[in-house]
């Protein structure tokens, strides 16, 4: 089953797909990086940033100018789960991909109680 509204997209800050979609519909952020204003989504380990950009494109139907795109991290990390559309990835695969990402990149979630 593809990602559902109650599935977490940003594990670091426990931000669900529904919250991100609502934020995009209501606030109409001009660039995907503004989604960080929604409960800090995307500001932790960085795993969810490609998904946030895809959701932003879908919900706001804007193409970010090349000079505003979020840098994907210092680490050039690619995986099927990370680059999938929300409708094309199982939540368990998305979550497992993030665990692999943390292990392989050495990145860590924020220490302030988020995971
Ligand atoms: S999962 Fe979103 S920043 Fe870590």
C-alpha cells in the first residue's frame, strides 16, 4: 500500500503526510524548503527532503528555480525508497530505507527527543 495520510514522512520530527499536504495547500510555499516551517520537517537527518520536494511539486504545482533547490546533503545518497513518489512506495520500505540511510551515511536524527 502506498504512503497514506497518517504515515510519517519526516521521521525526525514525526510529521505526517496529511500535515505536509495541508501545509502546502494552505500556505502555498513558493519553494520546498519552506516546508521546514511545518513542524521542522526536513531539518533533521535529511532523509525526507526528496519526498518533501515531490509533495511540494504535487500540491503546489510549482517548479522550484534551480537556484533555490535544497541541497540534498553533503552526502550524495540515492536509493529507490528515497526518490520514490509517495504513491509508489510502501511505508515500511520508506522507513527501512531511512534506517539504511542513517547507517550508511552516519547521519543522526536530532537529539532532542525526535527519532
Ligand atoms: S526524516 Fe525528515 S529530517 Fe530526518
